[in-house]
C-alpha cells in the first residue's frame, strides 16, 4: 500500500511507534532529562517531549518526500511554531464549546479506512503492523476535525460569493483562455505582524529580499521554505498543490502569468507580508462530459407509527402493484414521502454522478432503462426506483460555474484564514523557552 492515509481536506501527523522505541532505547543508558517546557501558550505549555515527537514525525514525512532537511535548530523552530498555532486553535475551540464526539470520530475513521479499501478493523491492523499508534492516530484525527470545525465557524461560514463575482471570474478566465488551466505552485511567506511599525515592515522586506536572492542563486525552494517561510505549508516545502487561476489568491495571478515552470516570482506584497511563489508545473483542461441518468423513485420513511420492517412490507406491496401494471407516476404522487419529486410523479430529473447518496446511485447505476428495482434502503428510508433513460451530457458550462463559485470561496478562505491565524497568534501570549 503506497499511501496509508488518504484524507480529503485533512492533514494528519501520526507518530511512528518505531520512532518512540528508538528514542527510548537511545536514552536507556543515558541520564534521564526532565521533560522541560519549550513554550508557554496562554495558560498552556508545550513540552520538550511533545516537540521531539513532532520532530520525529515531521522528519520522517520529509524524508519520504526526499526533501533535504534543514539544520535541526531551524526545523525545530518551524515545528514549534506549528505546535503553537495548533495549540491556540484548540484552546479557542475548547472555549467555544466545539467537541467531536466518538460517533462522529468513528464515522470519519471508517471513511479513512474505506478510502484505503479496508474495513476499520483491517485499517487498525495495518496501522499497528506498520508501527503507528492507533490511539494516537484517533486523537490526532479528533484534533484535526476540531480545528476544521473551528476554522469553518470563524472563517468559512462568514464567506459570501456573489453571482457578480462568479460572472467576473468566468469572464476573466475566458478572456485569458485559461478557464481550465491549473498550476502547481510552491509558496514562501515572510510575515509582517498586524499593525506593524515601519521598522518591522522594513526588516521583513530585507529578510524577504535575502531569501529571494538565495533562491535566485540556486538555493532549493523546498528546503528554503522549510527553513524560512512563515506560511502554513512551510513544513511541506511550501507546496500548495494544484490551483486554477480562480482558486489562488488574487495577488498571485498577475505575477504567475510571466512565469515558466521552474521559475520563481519577484516579491509580492500583501497585508500579511511578502510572498514568493514558484511555478512547478502547468496543465490544461478539457471539456467536462458526464454520464447522466434520468430516474424516478418512490420513498417511504419509517416513523413512530411504522417500523422499519413495516415500511419495507408496504413498499413491497407497492412493488407488486407496479409489476401488475399500475402507473408509476400515479403511485408516486399518492404514496411517496419525497414531497418534491412526488409532485412530479417521482421524477428526479437528470442527475450527475455524485448528486445522490451512494446507496441510491449503486442501485441506479446497475439498472438498464425501463427496469424497476427491488425495494432497497438508504439513509432516508426505503426506495423503489426506475431508470428512465441515460445520456452523455456536456456539463462544461455548469461545471465551470460551480467550480468558479467553489474557487472564489477557496481563495477567500485561504486569504482570510491566513489573516485570522496571524491575528490569533499576535493577540495571544506566547513565551519561547526552547533555548533555556
């Protein structure tokens, strides 16, 4: 298995048991050191053992990517800063009453297992076989979910995208003939504190100019990002992945147009600091053609008067009536508890892959047009469905519009998240004790 952890939108750091074992063995014959404090974060602390564990994990991840590690002191500073920002977010989430219960956590763990083609039991066995601590994995995942929920509450829920913004983005993409183009970028940020003095701004600019000069002289971008960047992707070598023009921060768009793959931009100024971007790769896009299905169904839901079994029996009775020749649309109007489609004779219209829940789509995709399904259950209740017809449909325009809205939200979210994290960091009490 090449990739054990496949999460969309989640970045997990898991601590290998082997790393722990190695640390314990290496210190068995040495004098035992106190677990000293390396940082005070508001009313909380970060200990040397926490930092050391994270260092082991991050170093292992970077080595897997064949990324040359910077000197330990520089990497240690970056890892500690990440721990501080994570701790601040967890503190705010705790004060805001954000919790992830075991039911939600177990559901997400099952999702991770399915993404790897495993049951949860198999996934746990593979984790432990490969030297990962399952209990630690669970808690890391819980913390990631808490932080994601906090970010959604503090940033995501406040983002608005107007129809005019969508139209403007589509027009700009069409004008540049790059509507489907995507760019693989890496990024370095030299941060400027909020409400910075002229002296602080000048110092940050001088530091950014030194970094840019080093890159121009042939320094490795990934290693430089790990050592110097204040951005959230610093420990990923600055890699922010593939972005379209609409998805990336607006201030990156113009500098990017003059870059060829492998080239690095000049300094880019923003309220958060000085940015340097590198274009790693570029790729174009194609028409977006999907296989659509026109389907209709009848839905019955269990309730306080009808048990799950009774609901299934009622639907089987409707199935017999349909097989006996009664009209599907008529029975749907009088019996289906999906009120929106019932008014249309159960017709859901043309649906794209992913529009409906997996349990429904799995049955729908197996049926040829004109054939009635047997009763089956989804999270909404018991269904009978009939596939009316199928077609290939060019959904490029709809896809572009939907993607444009998502990309604007993503771009705004990136910009606002960076500012929010910087504000959270600046307004908190942090005391470094790393060198004491």
